């Protein structure tokens, strides 16, 4: 896709959101159901993903790990955002590889050490960009990718998460 096509697609959407700001507020949803053993199946709308325990917590490695899925979501969002920004600004990017790595201390998750954090303590997002970008273009690309990447912003901003449970 080129910049003119991307702008053509997005222009009426942006205009609608300017005229009716509430139209831009969308609730995304995900739903899962617990399954055999210690698993949860999530229907992504494209495929059914069965998540289970990471091998470091007793899993056998045949099911997706939710921590890996979080990093996958970050990589996917950052990659799409980088591609959209490069396309919109007509930056000379031929290809890019995006990698996310995160450090977990499973003593926290397993309740072995109450002082060990539960969750990622560090996440590193790395871009290897094949393109003829000068320093200013690269800085702009990265700044806008960070600014507009939904998953990155969600992780760094730490929005409130409400939890509710019901039976029946």
C-alpha cells in the first residue's frame, strides 16, 4: 500500500471521528473458556488459541503461553504501526523485523517467593529496519510508532483494569 491509498482509506474515517468523536470509542473484546487440564481457549476471530501453563510453571510446551501472547501482541501492534507510519510519511523502509523480549521471575507466579514480582519485570522492544533513513527520519519513525502503538501505550501507561466475577 502506498501513502495516497492509506490516506484515501483513512480520510473519511478521520473526518467522521472529528465530526462525531464518540464514534471513535470502540470496545474491543476477547473471550475464552477454560478447558482440559490447566488451559483456556481463546477465539481470536481468526483461529482458536489454546493457552496453558508455560513449561517453567509445569506446562508441557504444547499450548500457547499468555506471556508469549502478550509479547506477540506488542510485536504485531508495533509492526503494523511502524509500517503505517512509514507508509503515511513515505519513508524509505524496505523491510523491518520487530522483536519483543520480556523477563519473568516465575517464583512470583508460583508463589515460591512473595517478594518476587508476578508479571514481566522488563520488556525490550527492538526494531531492525532495512531502509535508507537518515537520523531525523528514523527518530520520527520511532517517535510516532511509540506514540500510536496501542499495545505499547497500554503497557507503558498502565490503565486501570476492573475485575468482576459472577457465578451461575
